[in-house]
């Protein structure tokens, strides 16, 4: 029997609620948006829960890249805490969710190899996973080429996936088939973890994880068609046939040439200006993706409403924490480049002062 309900989640609920309460408030976001420059922004962030992570590095060494690396350490700690406290049956799901940062690291390592970057150039681009990673990151970078780096992954969950995709990489000399293979394998595994849950755990995981998959899948399909001009068959092969709102039929419709705006508004009638956004895809698609990510944030906030004893609470906290880090990354980069608020605020998911809507499904 699964140890769920009140018995399994009472302590989890209390602890995650306490962690959730330390996320940046609207008032703090307003202050951060108005910071005059990067040093002042860092000074402000040191007054928040990110302070201990930023203080590990002397100010003179705290470049924008290093600052982002340091604040990601809080997300690592949050994920590890959540994984350790949930009932045993829910740990595979949260562990797989956390593994996405490792997949992103693996892709960054491969890009670093292709561009001839040194380990010192790559290391602070990676997510700080510490001893929880299986990637021999430095050895891979120093291997000097993609083929040798992939061989370093023997015995890890990634070796079979990448080995299978290496034939196309060798033929095309493009990381695209490797990255697609990693992404599809990751999300299939995550969805299979959702399928093993029952009751409220399953319902909450479908809504949150499914919404994440929907956003990625929909944007993949649109970009493959609009930017890369892939064939119908290729788009279907490079996307996923499952999700929460977005179904296989919707992806196939986009792949077959259906009106994209009509498909999107049919799936998300609450989104605004979809027709206009798609008329100028270079900027519009990023804004469409932001609207979809805000929808995911609503699903996460909804997990904290009503009956609280389920995996949705820690799951939602991790996803929202990642969004907070993403927004802070935008803010750090914008302040270091002295951008005006109107240039970066529209790209913030949680920190842009946008009104919150309550999720309804």
C-alpha cells in the first residue's frame, strides 16, 4: 500500500509550506526590478534567502554568471530536501523532476565541447548538483570531442540514449539529434513516473507535470514548423504523444499544417493575443511561451489550495522555485547590461508584477 494521505504528507505539507513562504514576495520583486545596477541588485538579494549562497563568493569574483550559479544552489538544496521528505512511493517522481537539471548540464557540456570551451568556461554555466550528479563533467569537457565524451557516460542512464543517436550526430555534425533524444527520453521517463501514482498524488502530478509537458511539446511543434521547416513526420517524431491539455491529435494537427493560432486558442482560450503573436514569431513565440509558463505557475499555486496531503505540494514548490531562479537570471543579466525595465519585465514569469489568476482545472 502507498503511504499517502495525512499519514504520509502531514510533515511534508508543513515543511514545504514553510519553504514556500520564503519565496520572494511581490514587494521584494518590485524592489529588485527597480535596482539601479548589478551591484545594488546583489546587495538586495543578499537580504533574501539567496544571501547565504551569494556570500560564499567574494564580491570581486561575483560576476553575473557566477551570481546565477550561486543562487541555483538554493534550488539544489530545495530539491534534495523535498525528495528526502516525501513518502517513498513519490520519490521516483521528484528525483526524475530534479534530473532535468542534469540533462540540461549534459547538453551544456556537449555544447561546450563543440565550441572548444575550456572547463573553466563551462563549469559555472552548469547547474550546481554537487555529489548528486552522475556526470563526469570535467572529464567529458577535457575529452576534447563528443564521441569520446559520450564514452565517458558508460554506466549512466544517458549512455544508451546518446549512443543510439550518435549515428545521426556523426552524419550531420549537429547536436540537434543528441539533444532531442535526451529531451524525449527524459520526459517519457517523467511521465511514466506520474503513471505509477494513485489518487490525489496522480491527479496533482498529471496537472503539474502534464502542464510542463504541454508547454514544451506545443512550443517544440510550433518552432519545428515555423523556424526549422521540418516535415510532418519529423515533427511527430520529435514531440510527445501525451500531456495534460495538449494531446497527440493537437501536435499532429500542427505538424500537418493546421492553423497554429486556432489550435492554440482551442487549447487555451484564456490566452491573449495569440493571432498577433504568431504574426511576428521571432518575438511572439517567446511571449506565447511566457503565457504558457504563467499558466503552469497557476497550476502550481492551485496545488496549495484545498486538500493539502499529496505530492502536488512539493512538486509545485520545486517548479515555482525554478521559475523564480529563471526570473532572477533574467534580472541579473538585465541589470549587468543596464537594461531598462520595459526591456526585461515582460520576460519575467513570477517577478513581473503580473496579476495572478486562480487555476480552474
